C-alpha cells in the first residue's frame, strides 16, 4: 500500500467520525426545530383561536358595562347602546362559527353564554333587561367562568411549553453527550491513526536508517526486509542494491590490497636481506655515515614489511580463513617479540618502551602472528603520538573479567598500553577504529599514519575472540586495552588450524 493510500484511509476515517458528529448535531437541530414548529402550529395556533373568542366574549362584557353606565345616566338610552351590543355579538358569533369546534369547551361555553346574553338584551327594552338582577348575577358568574377558562388555557400552554422545553433540554443533553462521545472517538481515532502511521512509516524508516548507518560503517550484511508503504519498501530495495554494490567494491578493494601486499612482500624481503648483508659488512666495510644510512634504510624497510604483513593478515582474517593456532604458545614471548620489533622505531623517535607483567602465564592455544601484529600496531600508534623523552608503558595482567559487553566466563590476558602524548580529543573517540581515519595529534612533529593501525588491531583480536578498546582515563596521554582469551579456541569466531605442539602435555594456562 502506498503512502497516499494510507493517508486517504486515515483522513477518511477521521472525516467519517466528524461527519457522524455533524450528522447527529443536524438531527438534534431538526428535532428541536420540529418541537418549536409543533408548539407554534398546534398549541400556539389553538391559543390564538381561543384568545380571539375570549376577546370577543369579553367585548360583549365590556359593551354591556358601557350600556349599563349609559342607561344609568339616561333610562331612555336603550336604542343608542343596542348597536354596540349587536356589533360585539356579530363578532362573537362569527368567531364561534369559525373556531367553536376547535377551542376548549370552557372557553366555548362561556362565550355561548355571552352570545345568548347579548341577543337577549339587544332585541328590545335594552336598558330594562340590562338591569335585571338575575342577569346581572349571571354576568358575574360568566365573567368568572371566562376568566377561569382563560387562566386554564394559559396554564395549559405553560405546561406544554415546559414539556417541550424539557424535551429540548433532553435533546441538547443527548447531543452534548454524543458530541463528547464522538469527540473521544475522534481523539482515539486520531491517536490510532497516528500510531498506525508511525508504526507503518517511521519504524521502517528508522530500521532503514540504522541499516544505512551500518552500511556506511562497512557492515555489508544483507538488508533486513521492511514493511510499510511501497515507497519505503522501494527505498529498502534500492539501499540493498547499493549495499550489494558496495560489498562488491569492498571485496575488490580487499583483493587488491591482498594482491599488492603479496606482490610487495617478496621485493621487500629481498631488500631487507640485501640491507642486512650490507650492515654485516659482507659487501665490504662501512664507515660510520654509511652505516647510519643503512640503519635508517633497514628501519624503514622493517616498517614497510610490518605494514605489508599486517595487510596480509587482515586480508586473511577478513576472508574468513582459519587462524593458525599454535598449541603451547607463550603469550609473554609474543609480547616481548612485539616490543622488540618496535624498539628501532621507538629509538628513532626518542621514546622509551617499558613492559611490565603481573601474574604468571602458561602455554596457551594462540595465533602468535595475529596477536603480535595487533600489539605492535597499538605500540606503533603510541610511539607515533609521543614526543622525545616520553615513555610508552605496556602492562600485562590476568583477569576473569572480559572486554566490555562480553558476558561469557573465562580467563583473559589483558594488555594495557599507555602513552604520555596529548591524548584523544573527545570528538574523534567514536572514529578511532574506522579504516583510514586519521587526525592530527597535539603538537607532535610526527605526521599521522594511514589510519589502519587501530582498525587492524581490533579486527585481528576480534578474529581471535578478543577485543581492543580505548579506555578513557584521567590525566595526559591515551590508553588502549587488548583482551586475549586464554582458554582455547572456544571463543574464537573462526575454525582453527592448530599447529602441533612440541609438548602436548603442556599445562593449562592460568
């Protein structure tokens, strides 16, 4: 599923929730409008009809009162007041004919009483009939009945209004509750959609970012397939193709380095032999200046041979070939040999080398060439960053504690190399073991190396089941530690080519 389809689905879901809330609000408004319409058309319309009849009946009462006052002033005023009574009568009869069947019986009965009264007093002898005691008493009763009837109409209307108001409140409360429910659903839907999008998009991207970082660091293992949108999957496929191409280039690079190193080793070996013959005087005696030049050439040749040997060892290790383990190998002799091999370079740089050993070691199953090369690389790196008159100390101890992150139990030899140089800047600590990474060190006149010493040392020791790490310690200088497993090849990552021991009954290492 592409990202645009995911976005359409997520937005459609939220839109559906919002439309549901809007639809319920519309339904609530329609119901409230219908209540108002019913109140206006049914109840208020009937009240208006009853009000018209009530006003007409009350008009007869008012006309009768005016006529009584006129007759009290002039007993012969009957013919003059009768028309007003008849006019009120006609209006009342017209409204009764129009609304008589739809209005409340109490209003209708009171109005019919007034209609009969108006007919009687307006026919003849208006003043005399107006003053009849029985009719005057009845008028009082009709007046009370008409008033009570209107009060009942108003009370009934009030009750209807209250009932409709309660219904409107109920509808409003329901709308509020449903709005809150839809709001909660919208929040949950938004959270769910965000989580779905995050899990479907960001997690694959984070995995791809991690794998891309690993590829950038030289780990060319196949890319783990990822899910998510098709765009992310296409990106993963492209990254895997790039990884495969980089792996091919890395293999070509390793093959080139191995081939060049192998081709350089033979002429360098011959050059070393020739320089050795010259130094021994085989080709003739040398004066002091000539001997000095030959010694410089021999030291340079030895450094190049060590570099070529290190590159060959790295190629052997990275190609997955077996280690050449030697039964009965003495680690202290390997360390002495590594220290001895670096004395020429140390003397040239004016740096003093010191080796200290704590505890005793017996024979062990080790690849002496790999270990010697790794330790020599670390010593060479320490010599290179040191100034004249400074010391490089190497301390070998025996410990049951493995390198950082190693949980298996066992006996380890720990070799710590400390120099008195300017130390390691914090910003380059994470890059110390990157291939071909170099950085100027302090104010030393020595140029930086080619950036292979520490990476090669770590790869060699990891191939042997050990580790090389930088130790951040207070004070001047830099400290590196090498952990070497002493309990056989069980922890070694490659199958061992064991060299037969001259003494199979050698004791176990301690």
